[in-house]
């Protein structure tokens, strides 16, 4: 009987760890497990609507128009790519919105479903539309790669794994004190692992965002100077949810040749082709009409 309980508890741990829908991230080809997308879209929409009720939209019409213009151009390029590469079904539920709000923080974010907010404090750092496109491309990439759904599913699996592990420990006869200590150690380990997962997501968003900006015809090379202007954090990378600026810039430099291919293709597609007109010599022929058996015939027409 004890052996059966151990087998059932072990099977439960394995089953819970396997939860989530498996998909492939566009462009990078990375396999991931994500939570139900419809649920994530619903939850994020609620959070977005709650935020926008209290947020103060920017009164700067020029900057607001710039954010909307760059955002829509990026969204169009991204949608075209996804539709051409078999991801069209994943666009269901997306309704792109680009907002500039009054906040001095240097930040921007995107929720699942394409709800993007840019803080006014970011614009003095971006300085140009091309650099703004790098940021918006990065935020759009988080949505396209379903990072929120992946992290949500990962934490669900971790939580259920901890609970199932505690049950398994009890079945095996481990004391409650030892079980509690083991759970605490596991939680600390997972908190560090989640920082690593977050850094991985940020790096993937950098990569995708660079390509998305290039696809939309924005110069990806400005990303290097932009991230340089962002400066470095005093927090060691292993304690941070983001990669260090040095590592981020180094990775972007490696990805630049790929991005430039998309950028050059986008420029070539948007450049009007030179057309040549050839004048053909025409000769005007006179037509004569002759009557024959009551019918008329056009000669030489």
C-alpha cells in the first residue's frame, strides 16, 4: 500500500510539472510552455483598463502622435510576419493600443493583447523615432513571445510542484520540520531561477525587438547607442531581472547582421522603383467606308 502511495504521489508531481500548452517562439524557434492565452488576455485587459482609469495621458500632441505612428508601423510589420509564418491564429484577441502617459520614469511596458504604454520620461533617452522603435519593438516582442503567459505557467508549475513535493515527503515519512525547511530552500532557489528566466526573456525580447524594428524600416543600429544612454544598474546581473547593459549591447552587436538584412529588405521594398516610359510611334490610318449589299466595313481599323 505504501509503495502504491509513493507511485501515485510521484506520478502527481510529474503530471503537474507537465502542465501548460507547448508552442514555439517566432523567429528564435525556442520551445516554451504557456498558460491559456484566452485567460491571460482577459486578465491583462482588466489590469490595463484599471491602470488607464487613473493614468494621465500626455498633453503633448506631437509626441503622442509619434508614439502612435511608430507603434502602428511596428504592429503592421509584426502582423505581416506572423501571418506569413503560420502564427496568424495567435493574433486573435490582439487589439493594439499605444499610449503616452505623464510619468517621469524612464519606462515602457506591453501587456498581452498589444496594450502598450510609454512614459514621457523615456523620450529624452530615445531622442529619435528609430530609438523609440527599438523600445516599442522590445515591448511588442514580450507580447508576441508570450513571456507573461510563460512566466505565469512556470510559477503555477513551481507552486504545484512544491505542494506535491510536500505531499510526497509526508508519504515518505519525512518529518514536518524537515519538510518545511526543504520547502523554504526550494522557494529561495526558485526565486533565483526566476530571475534567470526573466533575464532570458529580456534578452529574447531584445533580439525579437531588434528584428521587428528592422522589419518596420527603422535603423536597428541605433539600439547600441540607445542602450548606452540607458546606463548600467548598480545591481549585479545575477541579482537582477534584466541583463547588464554590457552583456545586452554585446548580444545586440552579434545580432546586428541579421537585423540589417531585414532592414535593408524593408528599405528596398519601400523605395519606389524607377520606371521608364517608351513612346511608341503611332500612325493614323484613314478609314474608308464602302457600301456593299447594305453592310458597312471599316478598312484599315
